[in-house]
C-alpha cells in the first residue's frame, strides 16, 4: 500500500515586498537617476570632465538607496526617521503624559495620536450580547473589535491549513457584501508576561494550606519562580471598521450612532460564527467596554470636576516653573 502526499500550495499570490523603483532603488532615487542621466548627457556635450564629475556625484547620492537595511527600509528613510525622533526628544514630545499631567483638560486618560478623539460606547447585538463600539467623529467611522483565539498552524495537516485559508478568503469575500465596510485588520500583540495571570490562575482554585501536601507545595513554588520568566503573552484581535456616510451623488448623509450600532449588532453574530472555520478559534467574541461607573453618574461628574480643577492648577504650576 502506497500513500501519496500532495505538497502543492493551494493558496498563493504571496510575494516579497519590494521598493517601487528601478531594481533595488526606491521611487525617489529612481526619479533622481533619470534626471541625473539627462543632465549627464547635456553636460557631456559641453565638457567631458564636468559630466564625469556629475556622474560620480549622482552615483554617490543614489548609492545608499541601492543597499537597504535588513528590514527593507531605505537608508535615507532611516536617516529621516532618526532625525524626526531626535527632534521629538528635543521638544519633549516623545513621552506620553496621561491623567492630571497630560494636555487633556478633564484629566482623563486617552489614546495617543489620532485615536485621542475617539469615543467608546456599549451596545448589544441581536442575541443580547454586549459589544464595544469605537466612534471617530472626525471621519464618521465606527469600529468594533473581536477577540480571537487562534491555535496556529503547528501540528495541523496540510489539508486543514488549506481549508482554513480557503474559509478565510470566503469570509473576506463575505465582508464585501456590506457596503459600509471600509477596512478589516488583524492585530497580533506580543508582550512580555509579568506572571500575574499565572499567579491568579493558581490562586483561583487553591486549597487550604493544611490540606496541601509538601511535594505539591514545592512544585507550586517552582512553577511560580520559573514559569513566569520570559513567557510572552499573545493577544489576537480583529478590527472591523464601517463608515456612516451615505453618498447618493447629490449630498452626503451621516447616519447616527444608534442606527450604526443596530446594524453592527445584526451583523456581529454572523461574523463571529463564521470565523471559527478560518482557524480563529471557537470562542470568537466582541470586545466589550469595561467601566466601573457610568459616564452620567453623579460620582463620575464630581470626579471630572475635581480632575479639571487639579489639572488647571497643575498646568499653572508647570507654566510658572514651580513643578
């Protein structure tokens, strides 16, 4: 009895990213070389030595772009980023200050950059499950985050991998049927684990000290001391972004938040159920908003008032040089 193995790849269109230019050059370096060649021909007609000097100068300027870094970035791009980073450190804009020491008037903690203007609200889908909705008022965009638990390709047969990739392609094609969809992104976050999650898991079902055998206590202490060192925490999420703008050719209408939340709540169960066949795990769920107090409660209003007063006093002290 003989068995045949099929090693053919059932999915493709995978290519190595390259710079958009001539050969290994970037686009800017390619344009510069074309212009340099035209100038070189004109200079050679007037003076051969002048044209030779110009040719050597053009080759020296474009040489750093022909040898990119190990990450695929151009040398000039790396130099420009280092210059911007040094300028940010000089102006003290490389650190993020939150709370009372930040630049937000109410003293709250917000996301950095363009995400500082986002608003988070909580809603429920058609099955009664809650989900968090992120709103960006500047562009009228709404985003919902899904918590994934993929198992990876390790230990899977090739036909299983092919099915996962095929289901993923079908799932992306299903998103194309929703007119409001403007983007879908998968984020895999890898951070060093502090070990607190392991300690909480071990303390959750812990028995009494008198009932624990000595050998079990020694094993537990060894696990607490060694297993928490260097173990990364992997978090996989997917973000689906929808636009609330409706362009009918004559005018642009913006749908309200309640209408967008109702539509997303109707689509979420189908999205989460069909993601299981793509290898994203069986426990796909929408990320929810976690808050101890509601924004409209009296305690929250008193806290915001006190934060504004403390923030204004702290800003005045920093301006006068007392802090």
